[in-house]
């Protein structure tokens, strides 16, 4: 069996996989209604929200598109706060649907600066929404969403958050931080296969949705709300993955959110300390290093592509590559969801053996 240590999809506990082997049920029937209602209530606890929460049959990107088309109209100005691949993706979605995107870009590997948002909003008072990626998996950086939210709400703007790789693993109190739409994905910290996006929708987002004119059908939050009142989804859901999510949420709540967050912090610390003990350098600014993925710079002769091949072929271990302009310049260790410190020690041990074979000469 391969040791999958990428930022998603993540490994799934046996109980979760077993749940997916259940026979199909009527997705409009009493049994599934009970499951969906229970799952929704549990998600609200882990989102730390009293807002509406919906399950969408999609990857996380589908959830991001839903956030855009339900709150904006063509021509609306949005501020895109970006420091990596996924921040740019969020902006691209808005642009494709006709929003006027005002970019606020930060160096990849650095955190977005909340104070830099203030002059951007002051200079463009007609901005309607701010797009932020809480945890940028392409660079291994977690942005200070609490500080960013404080600035955004000072100007009374909508805050649309890509929380795909943070919710369920890193602290994100949706209501306290006044996130208007927060999006996550099942294949990340939720310990479930890909196929479900989860979105929370605030009252301010609903007010925007009533006026939004971007085209939407499959992603219509009004439809999602109307059907959820009957314990259903508008369209056929990924029934097997909902079964799996029901089991994983029970496991997560049994562990407790505070314990989950602390575990991810311990695991991330083990990853960072282990990487540095081998003479490697972290790519991310360490004060903002992610607790769900560690990005490692290729240096001292290291051929990161060769390293990943060696790890897969000789150690049956799969780590993440660098993306876009970071291709070949970094590699990434995913550590979210079903993961322990012992799992990371196994990664570090394999790296110690494979690094010299991939050209690494040490610091």
C-alpha cells in the first residue's frame, strides 16, 4: 500500500471506506433525509457557525464557483488577495463570470498582509467583495484570516473564503471571523474521498445573493436552501461519499475540534523540524507555515522530481510536487486529516535515505 502524503486527496480511515460500500438508498427517502440533516448539523459545529451550511456534489473548486456566482453580478469589483496558485484560481473564476478583479498579490511563500488590504479598499470604495485563500497549499502558507477579516469588515465588504484545506484541520471560527461564504472540500481534513464541497452562507451573503446576477443553476444557493428544508439536495448527491462523511464527522467530533487543531499543529511541527534536521529549508515564511502542508525548497543540488520518483518507486511514498512556477523548485508534504506524528517520522526517515540519491549534498 502506498503512503499518500499529498495535500489531497488524503488517506481515509478504514471505517470511512467501509461506509462507502453500503448499498444505495433513495436520496429523497426518509433514511437519507436523516443522514443529511445529521451531517449538516455536525458540519455547523466544526465550521463553528450558525449560518446555513450546504453540501454540494463537487470538488472544492465547484464550491468556489458557487461562492462567486451567488454573491456577485457581472461588472462588480472584487479585491483578490493572492499569494499562490489557489488564490489566483479564485480570482480567475470571478473574472470568467464577468467580475472586475483588482489583484493584490503577495510573494509566493509569504503571507498576505492585512494592512496592505486597507489602502486597496480605501482606493476602490466600489469593491463589493474580497477573495481570500485561508491556507495556500501551493506554498504551505496560512494567512492571518482573523486580521484580514478585521480590515475587510472595517469597510463592510463581503468576505469570500477558500478554506478548502484549512477547515476541519486549522482553527477557523466562521462566525467569529465574519466569513460570508466559506468553502471546504471532503478530500482534505475531513478524511473522505473527493466529491463533496461544503459551503457556509451568512446573512450578508444571502442579501447579496438576492441581487446577484451572475448565471447559476446547479450552484444556486436558493435551491440548496429550499431543498435542505425538506432534508434533501436539489440534485442527486454523491450518496456514498455522504455515507463516508457521516462516519468521519462522528470520528472528528469524538476527537474534539480543539484536539484536532492541536494534533495538526503537532504533526506540522514534526514535519518542519524533521525537514530542517535533514539540512533542507522551508519554502514558506515559518511564522505563517501551514499546519496541513509543508513546502520544502529544492537546494544544494537536489533534483526534487527525481526525489519524488525515488520515494514512490522505492519507498511506496507519494509527496506533492511544486505547482506552476514552483514546479521543480519545491516539494510538499501533506499532513492533514487522518495523520499522526508517527506518519511524519516515516516520511522523514524515507527522505533521509532518498535525498542523497536525488543529488542533495546537504547544507
